[in-house]
C-alpha cells in the first residue's frame, strides 16, 4: 500500500509540474537596455553624450553581456573621455561609427553604464539602432530607437 501511495504522489507531483511550468522552474528575466543622447539636439560639429545603460532586473547575476551598434550616417564618435562600468571591453574609436561591448558582467540587481561623446557633421534627425543585448540570462530587446 505504501508503494502505491508513493507512486500516486509522484504521479500527482509530475502532473502538477507539467501543468504549471512557470511555478516549477522560474527563469531569470533578461537585463533591460536603454540608450539616451544628451543633449538630444546639437548643431553641426558640436558634441552630445551617448549613454547606454544595462540594468539587471531579475535578481540574478549576468555575465557575457554584449552588444554592437553602428552610429547613424553623419554621426561619429567624438574625441574625448569614454567610460564603461560594465566590467567588460568597450570599443569605440574616435572618428569611427562602430560601438561594441563584450564580456560584460553585472551583479544581481545592478546597473552599468557606457558613455561616450558623439558628434554630427550634418544637421538632421539621427536615429540610433543597436543590436540586441545578449547575456548569460538571454537576449534583451533592443532599446527604443533614439
């Protein structure tokens, strides 16, 4: 009789887990990813600061943070100080248009920021479109176009 009750308990538990997969194993959320130009309007030849922020929102550490982006036509990385608090390698050469972060890491519920000066040789509305942010927690959506 005990063996029959044990089997029934296992069957009941297995059925419950199959019907409620979200309760059985919770998956960590992917980090959030945002981008902002400040100021958002500049005249030809002046600088704006591009700030890319990654926030770990699930309470789990994230590793292997990576993204790439190409600045819009007419916008280039300006000379000046760049910063990266994402514990990885950030590359953006002065005069270039490519931005890349690789091997970044975040502790649970932490944020990191990459900042760099950019400039435009043309007066226009420019839209930044990045690649996806990838990490050990999965792929985050691209930040809204700015």
